[in-house]
């Protein structure tokens, strides 16, 4: 039997690691997916994503803006309104998100349970 060492272990692709470092956080993918239908203000996004807290939405939008996937536009009002939309980089995620949605429809149709026909 061979000893498992760091050198013999396979590692995930660096790009995939970076993607899931961001999109692996709860709510991030849903926020981007919601914004693919067009931009919106904070209140609209909050209503569109049931269960997300204002604090979490604010934190995730800030993270997405910091990496350049979301732009933040402030309308000083009154009342003050902040509008969010996807940047070119954020819009480029749409095909991947649609592919993940199609995958889920095929492989996770029953609330996360993979149908027996797809199990090995």
C-alpha cells in the first residue's frame, strides 16, 4: 500500500477553487442568478430572495462588487436608493448558472435526492 502524501493527492483546478471560494458562500449564487434578470435596488433584491437577511444581502453584494461582478449605483434621492446590476463579468456567469439549473432539474428533481437511475 502506498503512503498518501501531499504530492500524490490530486488537487482541484485553481480556477474552480476560486469560483467556489466565492460562489460556495450561501446566497451568492442566488444573488447573481437574480441579477441576471436585470438589475434592481436593495429592497427588490431582498424581496426576490426569500430568507436572506438585510445584513447578509449587504455583505454578499459588497463582496460581489469588490471582485467586479456587480456594480453599485447610488441615487442620492431623496430617498437614497442603491441600484445593483451585473457587470460584464457577472453577466458572463449566466450560461454557467443556467447549466447548473438544468443539471439540478435532471439530477436533483426531488429536493436534493439524486434519482436511483443516476446512482452508480
